[in-house]
C-alpha cells in the first residue's frame, strides 16, 4: 500500500525549502517566511504531522497484516512520494493500492498526489508496478462514523449540548469551480452524512473553508472567521468546529483553528471547541483498512474476470 500524506518540515530551518516546494518552486518573501515560522513556533516549533503519519502507517500495517507492505510517501517533504515508489519498485511490488490522506477529491489536492506517484513510476520505468488509486473515500460509512462519534462526544461536553456545528476543510482557489471540480460537493456530502449520523437538523450546522492561501487570487469561502462573525451576528455563543477535510493534528488544525479561530471567537464573545482529530485512533485505522481492502478486492475481481475471458 502506498500511503500518501502532505508532509511537514521537522525544524524551523526546513520551513523555507518546504514552503518553496508548496509554492511550486517559488521562494516565499522574507515576511511570508517569517510569518509561517511564527505559526510553527506557536505550536511548539514543528508540526506533529510527520510522526502521526508514521504512526498511522504502522497501525495500518499491523491491521492489514501479512501480504501487505505499507510505504509512506509525502507530497511536500521527506520521505517523498517518489522515494516510496522507488522502494516499492526495488522490493519487487507488482500490485498496490494508493491512498492520499485527504478524503475529498480535488484536481488541486488528491490528483497532485496521484500525479507525483505516477511521475515517479514513469521516471523509474517501473512498468511492472501497477497502482490502483482510491481518489475519494469521503462518503465511506466507516469514515463518516469516525467523525460522527467525535462530534457526538464534543456535543456531549458541558455547555455544548446545543452548540452550533461548523464543519471546515482547507480552502482552494476559486478557479476550481470553473472546472466543475467535485471538491465542494464531496465536502458537502461528508458534512451531510456526519450531521445525519448525529441527528443534527440542517439549521444546527454550517460550513466554512479554512486556511486560505496567501496568494493574490480569490479563494473559496466563507472563511472560518467570516463564518464565526455570522454566527455571532445570529446571537450564537457556542460553536464546535469539526474539520472533516483533515485526518490529523497539524498546523492547520493546531494553529488555524485552536489558536487563530479560537481567539477570533473569543473577540466575538463566543466559545469555540473542536472535535478530536482522527490521527491513529483504531476506528480510523479500521476505516482506512476497509477503503484499502475494498480497492484491492476490485483489482482481484478485475484480474479474475480477465483470466476467465
Ligand atoms: O502541519 C504541517 O506542517 C502541514 C499542514 C498542512 C496541511 C495542508 C493541507 C492542505 N493544503 C491544501 C492546499 C494548499 C494550497 C496552498 C497551500 C499552502 C500551504 C502552506 C502551508 C500549508 N499549506 Fe496546504 N496544508 C498544510 C500547510 N495549501 C504551511 C503555505 C503557507 C500558507 O499559504 O498558509 C497554496 C500554495 C501556493 O501558495 O501556491 C493550494 C489542501 C489541503 C488538504 C488536503 C491535503 O491534506 O492534502 C487542499 C495538512
């Protein structure tokens, strides 16, 4: 299995090359770099994302058992997706399932993970390695249940029983709408399924795009801050943020929600709580295992059909 994640720098010195890679090779301005380093500093100097990804991989390996080998590849930092593909080819792997740790598909997110893996496969000339990619798993019942359980727990906390639920996911440039990109619909479907599993009426929840990029083009909104302002205007005082587009604790969760949005909520006279992240919790690993084995079963079925022809 090729498990693909975003990747993160492990020290403040690594932030500049990491940021340059995210920006497609364009170096950030000194001011933008300093601001990003400040955000990492505010969450303790580095993100827990790389360690969590490795824990997820180990747990998945243990759950999938013999016959499976889990390889980790990151999109923006080491170990790179290309390194993982190279190791798979060197180990003689012929069939694999590829999953990005981003549940909702967009050409500007999941497809770029797939492209990185496919480019590596082509460059290595690894023609005998076939990877079946799972491009979306945002509606998988086991994944939906993971979020529903965490949301139910957050809404059971004292004072939050009637709180408004604000689902969030990473924003993308508005131009994805011109391509009819499925990202907004995929997000809507995840939110609706989680809300239904928790028995939430439509008026009890809304959605915001968080962590807009620092680029001149317009990004999808409303932003998290705009959504909080609207809820405050409606007189709401307590909100639970449920970031359904992310599967781990990292900068966008620990800084953008826990520090930045919480401070914004406080200024608006509101109290903000957040659902626990999925990380390497056993129910989430179980959900991922279902996603992977279902994709593998489809490959087997296809091979059997081809063989019987
Ligand atoms: O903890 C960490 O160190 C890494 C946290 C992290 C995650 C993440 C997930 C997504 N991003 C997505 C799209 C974009 C686009 C740009 C962009 C920029 C950044 C920057 C940082 C960053 N992202 Fe990220 N993202 C994370 C971190 N992201 C840092 C650079 C500073 C900034 O703009 O805030 C804009 C690129 C450009 O400037 O040209 C686009 C999407 C996801 C969710 C799916 C996924 O996880 O792959 C989409 C985690």
